[in-house]
C-alpha cells in the first residue's frame, strides 16, 4: 500500500514537472502559478506556499513605497534648504528669463538696467511703413509707447521668495526643470496711433476720394469720387503692436495693409438739406447785445438735379437759386464785429505769379466769411474744388515724396495762416493735419495742410458771438485776422515747439539718359524730417494760466534726388 502511494506521488510529480516545462515554453504561467501547482500535492504545503507568495509581494510593495518616500523626503529637504536660502537671496534665481533675455543671478537693479538698455533703443527706433514706392515712419515716442519693465523684474525677482515655503518649493522645482519666461507688458495710446495712421493714409498714392461739393457763385459743383485705397487701420495697428512686442529691433519694416473701396453714392437729398437756407437780414439787438449776421437764401430744383446726376460725368454743375438778403453786416457797419480777436501773417514770393494768384484767390473766398456761435467752418467747402474754371493755377505742391506742380498749389499757406489766426482767437480746432514735409512759411507744428476731397481744415466758433474772417494777400504778405466781440475774460496765447527727434534725409540716385555718363545733377535738395510737439500757453493779464500739449506732428525727411547720366 505504501509502495503504491509512493508510485502515485511520483506520477503526480512527473505530471507537474511536465506541466512546468510546457508552461515555460508557452510563457503563459508565472513562477507563482508553478509554485501553486506544486502546492496541490498537499493542503498544508499549499497554504505554506501561498503565505510565502503574499509575504514576497508585500515586501516588494513596501520596498517601492519606502524608496518613493525616501526620494520625496530628499527632494523636499533639498528644495526646502534651497527655498530657505533663496528667500534671503537678493538675486533672481537661475532659469528665469524676461522676454527671452536671461536674468539668472541678476539683482533687480541690474535686470532693470539691462532691459531698459534694450527697450529704450526700441522706443527710439522708428517703424518703417512701406506701400509700393511710398515710405514713411511711425515713432514709438509719439505713440506714447511704454514697457512695464519694473513690473516684469518684480515678477521675476519674487519667484521662490514668497511667504509660503511649499509654494516656493514648487516654483523652484518647476523653474529649474522647465525654465520660466516672463513677458513685458507693452502699452500705447491707441487713439493717437490711429490718428497717426489715418494721417499717413492721406498721403498714400491712389487713395480713395469721396464725392464732394462746393458752391461757386450761383452754381453747385459736385465732384464725383474716385475708387481707391484706404489703410486697413485695425490690421496695421495689430502689426505695429507685434513689432513693438518683439525684442528683435533689426526688422522694423511693415508693409502697409490697404483695402480697395468705392466712393459713397452721391446723396443729392442730403446735399440739398445741408445747403438750403432761407434769406435773412442781418440785425443787432442792444439789450442783450447780440449780433445776427445776414443769411443768403440758397435752393435748387431737387428733381432736376437728380436728372443731371444720371449722366456719367466727373463733375456735375447744378444751377442755384440765390436770394440776397436786404440788410448785411456791411450795411450795419464794422462796429458790429469790430474787435480783433486774433491775427497772423506769412510771406510769399510775388515773382511766382501762378502761386501768388492761388493765394490771392483763396483770400478772396475767405474774406468776410461769418461763422455763427456753435457753427463749424470748413476751408474746403469755402474755397471749393481747385479747378481751372474756378481760376486756380498750377504751382508747387508736395506729392509722393517730391515737390511737383499741381493745380491750386500754395493754398496750404493760406490754410496755415488761418490756422494760426484761429488759435490766437481761442476757437476750437475740429480738423487739422500737418504737411508731409516741413514748410518754409510757418514753423514746424504750426501748419495745416488741405487736399480737396480728403483733408480739410475745420474749426468751430465756441465764442458767445459770431466771428468774421478778414483775409488779404498782396505784395508778398498774406494776413488773416479774426474779428468779433471781446468777452469779459479774454486770454492771450503763446506757442512753443519742441523737437523730439530729427529724421535724417537719404539720397536717391535716378538714371537719366539725357545726361552724359559720369555727370550728376541735383534734382531735389534733401531736407531732414522732424518729430515735433507743440505746446500752447494760455495767459491772462500777462500771467500764465496753463501750458498744454497742442499737437504732435511728424514730418518726413525729404529725400535728396540726384540724376546720374547714362548717355554715352
């Protein structure tokens, strides 16, 4: 019997061994299963083996947990020591950059100085704007660009130095492993920048020209607008911000984004509503003292005008019905508006006959114009379209970086003279832009350019009484005065221009086949551009009341153009 049991046991063992070999070959049963199979030979042995298996797994688990705990403790210990040391450290910790510039180991003063060196250079460097052959610049200072350098340095310095040591540990570890880059916030005056961009848009070649109208004696002249381009202000503003946020100052060129647009349709009903007036006589009241200038009656046949506009023409002439008032301010006498409120004089070259004619014609149209309280005066509407029929001559104007001949050249001198007289009279400027280049007849910052259909000079009578323009141009002297009635408090004004920057001119060489090879001829002298701030000082009885910024103006550099001979 005993021998039989031994045989059975051997058989079982042989089967187990065969099974082990088979499982090893198929890689399907692990050592624990093999042990388990072996333990089947007896319940006691099975229980023993199972305990051994559990003990072995438990020991492995605790070994892993212990290792993790040890690592965490070491990391916490090291980082805590580092955090404690870093709290008292007056340097920016390693691994920290500001806008990609390494600040590791720098004090706050050193980091600030390093950044100011970079960002001050950015603020002094103009952004070049290009559209085809047209080039101009944007100045960061005039756009009131500012970089929050101190805030960025404070943020960098505070990393790892807070009151919470656990937060410090996290920040230190994170910084050491993945580095930390802190941005510098950039701000600018969006209103000023948008206005500057719009000013640039006026000088672009091929700009959109809206339809416009003027009154010439007893005719309404409507000039049809022309399809053209306008600056995409929002897109350009975003591109400017991107450049200003970029620490790379070597690439400061932006292609001016533009949109093609059609001019608005001519709204003859709107024009009729704007110019229609009933004739009114001028009169004065004594108590209270008020001056009411005459009003000329103006009207036209609306249906007939609509028929005229059906034709495809560049210019439409619509006859007006003019009703003259019986009594005018001239009839009442100069005592009605006799106080001189402001005056300004400029000089011109009488030998330039055509330009002189334009100046005299402009003054004739301005003379005796009366602006009521609250009314806005438009220079372009008063002078009308600059046409040969209106008497304008061809004279020098600025166009696309050069001085060229253009119809109506010179009338910007009269608008600039008027601008200064209006400032002296303490009237509100509604619309005014500076020239593309510095002018010769008024100081930089004191000019007002105009272009019919696009750029106007407008001011509003904010005084209690009407004002009258008296304008003359003769013998090389153009004088414009504003007359009215002095109020109880009258201020005097002084103006101070401040040159912010000088823009050096460049030299352009143009090949000319009419000149022999090796010869050069200066076609246009160069002139530096300027960035100017003009301040207005208000005084009462000779004492300064206030000094405020009147305008910020940028004048492009006028290139020096040299013709190079190519004729053999």
